[in-house]
C-alpha cells in the first residue's frame, strides 16, 4: 500500500476533515439525522467555518512553535490587513491577529526546528512594512486546539 501520510496531513491541516456524526449522536443521545441537519445548518450560516485535525506537531515535523510580535511601519498603519492577508498565505503561519498596543500583529508560526524558523524569518518576515519583531518561543503546550495534551 502506498504511503500518502504527507498528503493527508497537508489536507487535514487545511480543513479537509468532517465531523464524526455517529460518535456525536451517541454522545448526546440524538439521532444521526438530527445531528447531520443541525451541522449542515451551522455550516450554511458559516457558524462552522472549517474542520481541522489536531496533531501531535512533533510527529509531523512542526514541533517548534513561536509567537512573533510584529511592529509595522507607519505608512502601513492605514491598512494592516494588507500585510496580514499576505502573511496568511504561508503554511508555516498558523494564525495572524491584528491587535492594539505596541505591536500591530501577532503571528503563531510552526516550523520543524530553530533553523527552519530562522530561514522563514529571513525570507518572509523581513519584508517591507514590518520594521521590528520579537519572537517568543513556546517551550511546551499544555492545551492546543481546545484539546488538553
């Protein structure tokens, strides 16, 4: 049998997952048809935007997790979404938040290790519009994706 693990992981990271309706029905003691109907309604109303697998990131070579605080240049203040929308295109960036305070953007980035992160910073983050960053390394995650580890 062919090993398609990497293809599946990539798809799962990008939302190609579905709810386990039978498991949900058993847990909340409701018919599967009722569960299915309500899930479809939530999807249609865009209350549910996507389904995503929760990984042990070390096992898929993305165990190095950092939060990057970004200060943008004054000429970008009028439209911080422009930079944010450009950053979200990169697979290593798990989340981008526009915020207030001394830092305009907070990024959550996953990489294999420190070296991969460094290369990513050199090629992506050191771009026009971002004038200063601070990296905060995550030493251990005790809860991720709403699931305790």
